[in-house]
């Protein structure tokens, strides 16, 4: 008689342990997708995300943060230059031609 009760008690404990393990196993996959972007590729992603512009004087491509904007507005917006040297060269060309 006592052996039967011990077996039932062990069965209940095993079932409870299995339920706990299942609950933990379900929680882990839900927590993982929240950590999305790896921080290692952060710097490269920032550089890649920066829009590239074309110099109106020499036609070279350069990042928007290095852009020098001209004062004369055109239909496409203000002209953009890769450096102040090209901005000056373009503005002096316009003045000499007109
Ligand atoms: Zn240029």
C-alpha cells in the first residue's frame, strides 16, 4: 500500500518537473528574436545607409555629410559639390561665363 503512494507521488513530481521544463523551453525562443541587430556590423551599416551625392563640378560620388551646397537654386534643388574648392570653381565659372 505505501509503495503505491510513493509511486504516485513520484509520478506527480515528474509530471510537474516536465511542465516546468516545457514552460522554460517555450520562453527561450520568444526572448531571442527581440535581440535583432548584431552590434558588430553597426559602423558598416551606418556608412552604407548614408546617401551618396554626385559633385556638380567633377561628378565624383561622396557621402552626404561631406557635401558643400551651392547658393544658386536649380529645378533639381541647390547644386552639390564634393569640396569648397569645386564649389568656388563652379561659382566663379558661372560668374565669368554670364
Ligand atoms: Zn568635385
